[in-house]
C-alpha cells in the first residue's frame, strides 16, 4: 500500500471510530454528533449568523447548516432572532436548554479527548498534527478547524 493510500484509510478509520464512540455517548442526550457540533460552536461563538455558523462547522462544509439548525430550533435548543443592525439577517443563539445541553456535550467530548490522550501518550502527536493540518488545510472542513482555532467567523451584530 502506498503512503497516500494508507494515510487516507487511517484517517478514515480514525474518523469512523471516533464518530461511532461520540454517537454512542451522545445518544442518551438525544443529539447526533453533527447536532452536537452545532450546539458546541454556538456555545463558543454565539450569536452567529447562519453563514457564520456554517464557516465554523466541520460536519456541514460546503452546504448550509439550516437543516441542522431547523431541528435544534424545533426542539427548543436554538433561538432564531433578527440581527441587531439588519432585521433581515437572522442570528442564532442557544436557549437556556441549549446552554445546559452544551455543558453536557462538553463533558462527553472531554471523555473522548481523555481517551485519545491515553491512546497517543508517548507518540509524536505534534508532528502528526503538523502533517494533518497541512493535509486538511487544503479542504473546506480543514479550513473550518483553522477558523475555530483562530480568526473569528461572521459574528452576528
């Protein structure tokens, strides 16, 4: 197997296993991994426009997160409001129930990160991150990760 092929399949295997573990932990909370990502991004960056949210999501790159947001609005976790300077511009923020759920999701994510830390102890993680950043940065999902770690998205206002 050539290195590019192995890299592709290793990334896919890790992603699938991580998503499986995350979905299992989120199931009792009543959300999918994609919905949980929306909640956590809003918890960290709210209020956001729909476009601003879309720029920060890894789960919904290239499309609109409106389907995910619609579901979260329907169940009372996200509130849609008019923008402060332009009423046509919809803003998104978590409701009180959404804030409580975000805290529970953060606990689930922390357990996952602790498991990853345990699996990677004693390995050259920083070198692996350098490789993965270079690789992922060429794609929209990777750019969303960069935006979440650095430059702010289109914040509502």
